C-alpha cells in the first residue's frame, strides 16, 4: 500500500494497494473544489482490487486526510455516499 496522495492539479486523490499476487494497483477519487470542500465525483478501484476491501481502506484514508487538512467532503458518487453513511465516525468531515 502506498501513501495517500492528493494530486491537486488533476483533482484526484489516489492510493495504491497490492492484489493477491502482490502487484500494486490504484484506487482513486476524482473531485471538484468548492472552497475548503471536496466534492467526490467518482471513486474507482482497479478491477484486480475489487472485493478486497481496498476501496474501503482508501475511503478511510480520504476521510482522515480531509480531517487533517480541515476539508469537508461532499459525496456525489454512490460508493462514497454509502461508505460515509456506514462510517458515522467521519461525520465531522461531511459538508452539504
């Protein structure tokens, strides 16, 4: 697993995770900027990572990043909406 990165110029958060063979693949979220808010437009995991929990670990890193940087998250992507609903411990980073 790589460190969580914010590629601000590309409006993309990204992190890599190893599949069952040890090959690293990305999980990413595309976002739009609204002041201190990041509107999460799309979250996607490389097909080799689907079903491994990598996207959930990525979302946790994303929420922790938002908290550390004092950002709010506005999820538009159905996966991000569902994940944040299942994790009320990150309610403090949700914006509207």
